């Protein structure tokens, strides 16, 4: 899957992700250097969609040079997912 985010061509990969701390679960990761977004393939598809929004928000803010916190990203990604943005972005990325 692919998406253009801020003029950068991102590859979205779904794979089995493991957190460095075994007591925590890793849903996704944004890799700036490689323009990649990793999504945990072991979580429910609706969680994958919300995680895609979450990682896109990280990409947007990092590319713009803005500091941000995880709680803000969680709140915004959850709200956008409730509005159907997650499903829209998921389908768009699959078409690319």
C-alpha cells in the first residue's frame, strides 16, 4: 500500500510488530528515513485503520517540524476514525 503524505511517497506495510517491552503492544510505527509506516498485522482491521491515521498524523507533524505528544495524536486519530477517515485512507492506500 502507498500514500503521498506531505509530498513524500510513503509505503504502508502490515507486518507482525513487537514492542521492545514485552508487556506492551505495538500497533504501528512511522519510519521517517525510509518514508514507511508499519502497521501491526495482528490487530483488528478497524484498529489497523485507526493506527494508520495515528501514524499519518505523526508523519504530518514531524515533516512540518512540530513537537507533539502521544495523547494528542491518540485523541485526534480516534476522532477522525469515528468520522470514517480510517476506512477512507485504508481504501485509498490499497488502490495505490
